[in-house]
C-alpha cells in the first residue's frame, strides 16, 4: 500500500498537543505522512500558539484547523465539536492524548493522595474521553476510530506514578465501555500503552530517568520507544487496516510489559 494513502482523505482530530515533544505531536506527524487532514484542539492560549508554530515549522503546507477546547468544561467541548462540524462534513478519527495530575500527587505514597487531587486526575485524564466521545459521536457519520494514550502504570504499581496510574486504569476501562457503546455506529475505540517518553508531562514524575534506564536494560528490544513509533501504531488504529479491532490496549513499549521484574 502506498504510504501516503493509509489515511488519505481521512479527517483526524488530535487533542493534547502541548509542544514538539508531546506524544500527540508525534501522532500528528505520522498521520500527516499518511495523508490525513488534521484538526487540533488546545486548552491554553500558550498551547494554541505552540501548535501554530509547530505547523509553520514542520507542516507548512498543512491547512490544519486549531480550535479551543477545555475538556474540563462540557460547554467548551460541545462548542469545539460544533465548530468542527461547521467546517467539515464528518470526522474519521479522534486521538485523545490528554492527562494531568497535581505534581505533589506524583511522588511519595499514593495513600496520601487528596480527594481533590484524585478527582482532578480522573476528570482530565479519564472522564474527558467520555465527554469528547459523546460530543464527537454525531460527526462519525461513516464510522471511524478513537485512540487514547495510556501507560503501564494502569496495570502495575509504578513508583511515583501514583494517582495517574489509577486514572490510566480508569481510562483503559473507559475505552472498553465506549467500544461497547459506539460499536453500533462502527466507531472503534482503542488505547495505546506507550513506553516512557520524554514529554513535558514526564518531567513531573520523580525518578523518570531511572524508568528510562530500566526499560533500556530489561525490555526485550533493549531500548526505549519514541513518539514517532507511537504515532505509527496510532495511524494503524486510525486506518481501515484496524477495522476489526476495538476495545484493545496495544503496548508500544519495546516489549517491557512482558518482562517479570
């Protein structure tokens, strides 16, 4: 298959790009290489400016839209997808690369997590997938694919990942329930459990370099993965090649998750 036709004529919404190191940006580059038409959403003005700069620097020929969307506000989510619906007839894919927790909840003992910190992580990192899926559903007129980003901390207790691991576990369960709901619309919902990648969010995890070193030493491939590799697998999930797959969590972590420690 021609590499430029995998996502040719498909319109993909990408949520959660903050800067050039974001996994979402790696996904955007991969999708663009496969011929996708891109739409980005952003929460903060700074993120919106970063996306515009990234487009100018790396995808100067792109006609991508950049639309404000605060996933903590249902009205903002509805407004964002209404705006998308005014500019395109339908969408074919949505990438949810959104997560957040208080820095103080990503260190020390998980048992010390505050109620407010727990709910914040759940709201932004997990419930947001429900909110955006509901708002995007009418735009999936020809079926399509939703892909969320997870991590091994959803399955195992990873030191200093704490409340985010619980939120990712909620996210992965959410993927399965959404897959059951949206399957009747021929909308597939899957997640990618990516290995550790140096993103802006990763800076908030104490001991992150130790995690990178552990993967290099123990993973079957003896290396870490990068955002480009995650982007390539995401492109597969967004494409018709994955038309028979839904409710799955695919690990893109050099095989680290299979190794007993």
